[in-house]
């Protein structure tokens, strides 16, 4: 029998992920663990952010699924400490936020905190698969020939990007850090513009993000930012939230790709 799981396994070269799951609710722990184990991944479970940081000190994980509301230390504090430590190591641990809040601007808040992606609870298998697929792409093969094997996805066009910056690797790292500090505020401004029905503000934010993303050859993200700009210009914001949600997810992919590229080009 051909199943979606079998097709994923074949497409991804049967790669198994080592995943740290930080979740305090026992039902959520069991559900998430079973879904991950059914996909043949290795799962370690902890109950709060403090335990998650301790586990990361002892072992390497391909991915962390981090609940944002936990006792002792929540996900926001845990990822803040993790990202601060990474400034001295040069490493980047992929972290996916999990939250049951499902409020407007929730994705933006998680991304601004330093997350690489977002899953709403209860976890849905299709959304989980889409998230895991980001980390299941074979490391040893190039699917397009346009980026090195260490780059986790094709959200940026590496060769045009390096040409654009004249292969100045120090400049690339500096530009990435500038953008990292700026884009969460832009996403929050876009969400406010949608919530308050201010099309002119949305147009300005979309224009700014489009311009910045063009400097990183982030084609898909640039197109989504341009779409926000266009929606703002039209003053009909009915489709704006859907586009913004897609842009938030794509920016997570872009930042993972840029971080990986910075590691590659500075080695």
C-alpha cells in the first residue's frame, strides 16, 4: 500500500530526525510523541524550558519542538537564553514554537522571540508533516544545483545572492544580523495594519520588506511582501491575513537558509 508516509520516506531518503519535545501537558506529550514516532523519528521528551536547555547542553538535536506556555521556564525565556548562548558558538539550533493561543499576531511574536517556525495546538498531522519536511531534505544532495548541501532549503538563491554582495562574506553576516533585528517589528506592524484596517500602513510595510528581501535573493518571500504591498494599495484587506501568515512561515525558512549560508561561507 502506498501511503503519504511512505512517499515522504522515499522522497527524503529515509532520514531520521532526532527531536527534542518540550511539553508539560501529558496528553499533548503522548500525542506529539506518537505522531513523531510513527514517522520513524527519535523523540526525547522534557516538561519545561529549563529541562530543554539542559538536554541541549548534553545532546545534539536536529529539531526542538518547544511549547510556549510551560511551568518553571516557558518557551519564550528558553529560546531567549538559547539564542544568547549561540552568539558565542556560531551555531543555530532549529526551534519550532508550539502554542494553543491561536491569537492574531501569535506567529509574529514567536518569530520575533527567535523561533524558526510555528505549530498551533492541537497538532495536526498535515501541518506537522509540512514542518518536518523543512528538515528532512537530504543534506548530501543538491536538488536544484543552486545551493550548497548545508543550506536547508531553497528559500534563497545562493549564487545570485553571493554575486549581489560581491562574495563579501563579512558583509553577508552583517546584513543578516541587521535584517534579523528589523523584520520582526515589520511583521508586527503588518499585523497591526491588518487588525486596525490601515491599508496605507500595510502598503508601506510590504514595500519595506520587499526591498529588504530582494537584497537576499529571497524570491518567494519577496513575492509575498510585494503582494502585501499590492493589497495595501488596493485598500481591500480581505486577503491580507492569509498572505501575512504565509510570509511569516516563509521568513522562517529564509532565516534558516541565511544562517546556514553564513556558517558555510565563513568556514
